[in-house]
C-alpha cells in the first residue's frame, strides 16, 4: 500500500487509527503489528514471508546475544550470522540479476538470471533490523524480549516501505512505552498533510514534465528543454521522497513515535558534503555509524580516510539500485566529497554563499542526470544537450513547457529552499500576523487534504471515449 | 504552534478521515458512468488467486475510487485548481476561453502513405469514381488560438500532402479553405471533437459541386434546435464546465426529398428506421449520436429522390452529421464504416451498384487507425 492512495487514506488509516485510539495501552502494539503486516502484505502478499523471516532471525539473534552476555565469541558469531543472513537476503533479491549479468558479460558465462522481483522496502527494513543487532552487540541498547514489540518495530507501517531508516535506538523507549496525545495527533496530522501535499501536488505535477522529456531523443532536444527536464526531476525526486518521509514522520507522531527527520532543505547546501548531511539523513547516519566509523572513519590517517569514503560511496550508490549508473552516481559523489575534503572545502567557505550554493546545486543536478539515464552514453548525450550540443538553444516546445510549468516550478523553488521557512518565521515575529498564521493553519490543512483527495480521485478518472467514433 | 490549534487540527483531520469513507459506504452505488462512458468497478472478491496476483488489492482501490462520494465533483475541483495555476492543457485537451480543442499527436507519415496507397488501389480496382474529402479538426482551423507555443500541426499542409499522394483518377475535395473562411461561425462543437451540422454544411457546398450537383441553399432548411445542453467527449475528458454547452441542430428541408428508410446492419441483424435522426439520443449524454445513431458497419439510406444515383460513403464519425445533406441528391446512400470490417468490401456490398464513392474522414484521426488498408482487399 502506498500513502498516496485512496485505499490507504480512506480505508486503512481511519480503520487502524480508530482501533488504535480506542484500545488500551497493551493492545496498541498488537494492533500496530497486525496493521503493519496487513499494510506490507497489501503490496507484497507473497514476499511478506521474507520480512517475517528476517525479523525472526534478528529477534533470535538478540535473545542469544543476551543469553550469552559474557561470552564475547558467541556474541560476535551470532552478530556475524545475523548480518550475513540479512545481507544475503538483500543480495539475492536485489543484486542477483546485476551480479549474474555482469559475470556473464565479463567471463562469458551463461548463468540464468532468476529474475527475482525486488520485495518492496527490503533495502529499508533489512537496514532497520540490522541496526538492532549491531547496536545490541555494541551495547548501545537493551535486548527486546517481547516478540510482538520487536515485530512491531520492524513492521511499523509508517516507515516500512520507504523510510526514514529508523534505528531501533531511535524508538527503543517508545516501542515499550509511549504517550499518545491529541496534541501530537494534531501536530502529526499537520506533518503528514505537508508530506501528502509535497507528493501529490508538487512531485506528481512537476514529474509530468520530466516523464515527457525523459523519453525524448536527447540528440534533438533544445538546451532549455534539457534544463527544464532535469530541474523537474530534481524537484520531483525531492518532493516525492521528502514528502514520503514527512508522511512517515507525521504518522509516527500520530501513533506516539518520534522518528528522526530525513530531509533538511538539501537544495540550499553550500557544498556536496553538506548536501548529503541534509538529503536522506537517516541513510547517511546508518552508513556513518555502521560502516564508516567501524572502518576507522577519519582517525587512521588521510589515505585510509579516502579509502573509507570510497567504500561508503560505492555502497551508497549500490543501495539506490542494482545497476552501474547508480554505482557511477555514488562514485561521482564520493569523488566530489573527497575533493571537497582535500582542497575545495576551504575555498567554498571563502566564496560568497550564492556561488557555493549554485556550485552544489549544479553538481547535484548533473548527479541526477547520471541517476536517471540508463547508460553513461545517454547521460553524456543529455549533458551535451544541456550545453547546446544539439545547436537548438530554445524552441517553441521548450517555451510551451516553460509556460505550462512556470507557476508550479516557482512554487517548487520556493518550497524547496528555505525562503518559505524564512517567510513563516517572519510572520511569527509580530503578534498580529502570528495570530492570523495560527488561525489559518487548520484552514490550510483542510484545504490541502481536500485538494489532495481530489487529485487522488482524479488519478483514477479514466474516461473511455471512442475518440475517432 | 500552540496546544489549542493542534487539537483543532487533530479533530479536523480525523473528521475528514472518517466522514468521507462513511459517506462513500452509505451512498448509492451506480454501475455505469455516463460522463466516463464506462462500467464502474464491482466489489472485488477475495480469493487466494486474486490476492496472490494483487488483483484483489487493485480491485479495492478501483472500487473505492469509482464509488467515492461525489466523484465527478472532486475531479472538477482538481481541474479548476490546475487551470488556476496556469495549465492550459488537461488530459490531452486545450482549454480555450470559449471552447475545448483536442490535442492531436503529429501524423505518422509511414501509416499515412500506406493509407493513401490503399485508396489508390481501391480506385484502380473499381470502375466507380472515387472522391476523397478530409475534413480538418478544430485544432487546424483554430491553430492561431491554441495556447502560445503549443505544438501546432499544420492541417492545411497535411491535407495537401495526402491529396498529393493520390492518383489523378481520385477526385479530391478541398474543404479546409471553405471552413477557414467561416471560422467565426459555429462550425465546431465547443465541448466535443466533431464539427457541427453548420460546419458540415459549409463543407457540403464545395463537395456537392464536385459530385456533380448544384447545392440546396442554406435558407431552404428549417433548423430545429433540438437540444442546448450537449457536453461531448472533450468535456468528459476534462470535466471543465466553464464552457457553454453545445446545441444539437437538426436540418430539415420541408419541400425537399424525404428519407424513406434507414437500414442499419450491425453485423448480426438488420433493423429498419424511418429517420436519419435518432432522437432517442437527445436524452442521453452523447447527443452527437442523434446523427445517424451509433457507428455501425453498414447503413443503407433510401430516399424518394427521382433519379437512379447511388452513392457509397466510406467514413468515420465526421460523416454522420454530413450525410443528411446528401440525402437530397441520391436515391440510395450506402454508408460503410471500415473499422468494423475485417474482410473484403466485395463480400458486403456489390461495387457494380455504385458509380460514385465518397471517402470522408477527419484528416488527423484517419491515419491512426489502419482500417483503410481493408480497401486493399479485393
């Protein structure tokens, strides 16, 4: 199930929330656990088994580690086994086609590609449940003995399919004991609706421009169309992903959880390193805590630091998808970050902030070209078109696209930079405007909810017309 | 934000969340949507099979959205909001101030060439004189009024291109200029992709001369405004209701020839009607069907015209509103819709009966269906 569907919003959510609010403290986790299973099976009725299996493995690993608390060798062995099982599952389902395809290419072998489907959210939930065993091993958290509580953590429906990657340590206390209040429900509803609006009103709308440009012949598009297209994608992926994270955080609040934030205005960053501290924050945190630091981080001298960064960035690329363009995309950012660490970082600090913001945004934009085109050749052709390689700077199609998407583009720029936040903070300065702001918030939320519902209903509006008849 | 406001947000959120599904559940469920011209989803039945292939889950979403309370109102609200933020094109339809115009994709010239070849083959295979008339669509006549920079297809040039592909034994009928000259008149529907009877009449004038008759002048006709609330296909695509609904005009020539019978062959059985106007469709949503009814494989119209002229019309729906004007000139008109024909036309009609054949299509949609290739089958 996805949040931006009528089934979720007007069937699953009202049902689950009603049951959740009227039931007693003890039953709440059971309701969450069951609803999480229903939510997940709705999209993955068969591979839900994989998720249950991996949850049981990590639960058992936790119990054994606890039982043999004073036998370091047993604990290490258990950790290794559980991490191996998790990574094996991830590799089989996510990377087998990629590995087999590459092996066949390089060695001329002809292994059959099993063509396994990628179970929804597997990249998210394996990382989540791995955080439990690793943190338990490092004695950052206490063991979870209650199997319902542990399963509730993994299957928590707000975050299971698309993050944020909530570490067990983040919600350890709340899983066992949390407060559900009207205040938090209202606050959470606001965050949820903000996310829904980002996804349904902004991402889907601006995304139509990119889906139009993406399928065009890159050898024939005008430079303006190329820029508009990739700009549209940059906004689409940001509002889509951060919208989903907001919805998760908001739903978490409604249920009484405090999930970590996942995005913090990434497009206003003044360096690529900063961008990655503001984009998909929980993934960065995960790699830092469980890969970069254990490898020694930056404490083992410059050469080791660079190697460690390289490892992290290849993995980050691979995490986003099993194909070479994602690896390339990861390496691209890895290289930029290493360069920034070595030389560029100090220069960027001295430059006017406008210049460093533009540098970062452009670097990210070219990154998205790598991310979205399937081959390096396509990526290069696209970038060439952006720089006038097709010898068509502007054509009427580009102008039509510009005028059709102008307002939505402006809204996207406004909402993805901190202009909007600055504006709100400005309003809060004065008593009078603050009053208006507070009164208008519930009204705006209601309008957003109604508008999003209209978009969801419309997405299935499907007139069957004999146009030629 | 303060406490009180959060509580208000919580109450509003939960209220909407509960009220809409409850109202949806309680509402009466229809089975057919007039506006969308399709059957609505039926409640999905859970079974292992349907859960495994997710058709049950998709069925729930379809059912919920098809029967969502006030479904069309939601879509209308969304369209208004889109226009508010500067969209000039909704669901493949341009929104102009006073009319909707279908956005067409550029022609596929390979297909066009094949279709013209089929017409050439047809003309050389048969003795009858073949006449071709490609009518422009509203987007061609009003290309200057489309949104700024919107991709334009030069329909005048495109029709000329097609006519140039035809052999000299095929007579082409240019109606583009006749229509363009009267572009300020009501020649295309505002909410539908067809031309109006007046548009068809303006094309009839040059056409009938080419076919060898003198025209029946406009003032001979009595025009009945049979309906003034027709909202056609373009309205259905957009649900944009700020455009004046269309009129359904029926042209009658009191002192002229009378239609004796209209025989409709739907491929299974033959039914006979008295009029070329099917008034029962005035009560329905798609009122364009008043003209000659539903599209059917074969229709034969007999009139009391005192000559022995018989005409074969090979056509799409643009012809439906045009054919009434022909009934003043021919004793018998046979109307063939190739979209329903999978076999040689010789199995259906006797070509020796006709000394004239009129091929009448809307220029831009003609090439999208490959049905003209049927004309290659002898």
